[in-house]
C-alpha cells in the first residue's frame, strides 16, 4: 500500500519513489526534515488553543494526526488535522515554509481529502494549508482535476515500483540541488 507522502515525493521527483520501494536502504533524514517535524509538533500545541475561526468555521470537531486508509485507492496516510463538520470533512496540512505551495502540496492535500471522504463517509470539497512561519492560511478546492491527477499519479507510481524501473531525473535540475537524495544520484550534477 502506497503512502500519501510518497505521492508528494513522486510529484517532486518520481525517482524518490523508486528509491523508497526498490532500494529501501536509501533513506536519508536531513536536518531540514527533522526541523520540519519539530515545527509541526509545536504548531499542533498552538492549534489546540486556536479557534476554528482561523479557517472561517463556526463549528466542527478537530482530530489531530488521524490515520486514514483506503482499500479502494490502496493508499494510506496520516492527516495533520482533520475537521469534521456537519456536512463536510476538511483536511488541514501544516507547512514549514513561508507561504508558497507547489502542485505536489495540492495533490497531497487532495489525496488526504479523498481518504477522509472514504473514512468518514462525508464529502471533502475543500482543504487548508497552514503556513507555520507566517501563520497564513490558504484554502484549496478539491477539484475533479486534482482528484484525476492523484489517481493518475498512483497508477504511474505503481508502474515504477512493480517494474523496478528507475525514472529519469526531473527536467528542472534546480530540484536536484536541494534534494536530500542527491548524493545517491550519480547522473545529476
Ligand atoms: S537528486 Fe534529482 S534525480 Fe535524484 S532524487 Fe533528487 S530530484 Fe530526483
């Protein structure tokens, strides 16, 4: 079963998924990743004291670090914060970055929303990204296009894993310059 975090990594560079499943001994943990984890723990403490008004909501029950699994999608993950309202389910994803989110973050949020729908049996048509350093909130619509992107990416990821095929590096080589897997990729400068 794939993880939602794999989907985010795949969107950044498909090769990372190959490393994780086909060469599992390669598992770098960087200072940056550790700092992100600590920042998220601090934010959870603050979130418990925060009002739902941060998200423009007047009602809802909060669930932290909710584990969700979908047999349909063959996918699982842990949601930073899930809010259950009367007629909708909402995913909140914390980001330890100043306020920009790439397509990989939108896909990750969408995948969590799809898992949460199946878990609670209520629709999830929007989510929020909470940028920890700036304390800004961005709302994201869970569109049919994003859902299709998630499904397409899951198919492509499974092809990589079952075929044990190492993908080419991304065209944007700037990604490699800041990638924690860089020392394992001998074909990138
Ligand atoms: S260094 Fe480049 S090719 Fe290697 S995993 Fe990272 S982004 Fe992909």
